[in-house]
C-alpha cells in the first residue's frame, strides 16, 4: 500500500501525546512522509517508523483522511508500537 500525504494536522489529543511522548515535529513529519509500515484499519490508517535515536520504538501515528481537501488528521501517536497478532 502506497500512501501520499501532502497535508496533515494534529488533533488537540494528538498534539498533547506528541508533547508527552517527546516526539519532534521533524520526526513526526518523517513518519508521515516515509512510513516503514502502513496498516489499514477501516477508515483509519496506522503509520509506523523506527528511529535510531529513540529507545521507545516503534513510533506510530493513527490518521484519518478528512474528505474533500486531501487533509489528513493525526488522531493520536504511540510509542513502543507492536502489531497485535
């Protein structure tokens, strides 16, 4: 699955989690622009990426596309993300 996200924004909840989990905006942009893994979950998509400078890998963002203007909303971000089997 290939996903091109040109415009994205954080919900207030996601912004709080970015702050709490000490995720830089540059890191979040890297995750959004070049995820290692894309997991589809209905109307939501989980993007993941591993960062060598972090011990709490994998970083994941849950996003949903806002219809009409190509804007993707980051609903939340997670650390130590693992896919449930």
